[in-house]
C-alpha cells in the first residue's frame, strides 16, 4: 500500500510541476508513475483494488489539472506565470528596406565566413558573401538581399 501511495504522490507532484517547468518530460514521467501505481494495485489488491486505484488516479489527475488551470491563474503567482497579452506584430522582410542599398559599396566589418557584418555609410548590416570567406576590411558591393540580410560580393567579382 505504501508503494502505491508513494507512486501516486510522486506522479501528481510531477504533473503539477509540469505547469511550471514545461517540456512534457516531467508530466510524462508523472503519468508513468501513476500507471505503475495502478499496475501495482492490480497485482497486490486484485481487480477491485486496481479499479479503485484507476478511479483514484483519474480523480487526482482531474483535481490537479483543475487546480493548475482554474485556481492557479487567479493567484498572485499564477498571474505572474501565465501570459495575458498576445503579440500581434509581424516581422517584415528586410528585402523591402534593402532595395536602395543594392549596388552600393560596402566594407566587411567582420570576417565574412560567409556570413558577417558590413558597413555602408556608417551603418552596420548583417550580410552574406557569395564568394565565401573574405577578411575584414575587404571592399564589397551589395548585389541583393534575402529575407533578413544583404547579399554582397567582392568588388572585383560583381
């Protein structure tokens, strides 16, 4: 009987902790511990004891979920832990803002391997070099842009 109660208690604790530490691992382990408690109950106490254990497991799980999702959000801790606002912003493509930069000269601010940073008119931009690795200080030219970075090439290869 002690083993069954211990497995149930650990299972419920892990299910409750799953709300605070998301990822599914602790909740899965908790569910497995509760299933193990039911199996031990069937083996130790027979069909009647096993069915009582299964009913108890379902009731305890329902109670824990109710406490986590109905009661906890109303507490001070829950208000801090649960998100209330929705992020409605979208990311826009950098390519739209980069059109005026195409054809402009740039200088590699870092080693382009093949990604790095370039400087154009004193502004630093994330860039990708078509010809692979080039050292910092290399004169480049902007030949295009993809979603979030400029595409550059050494001036002699443009």
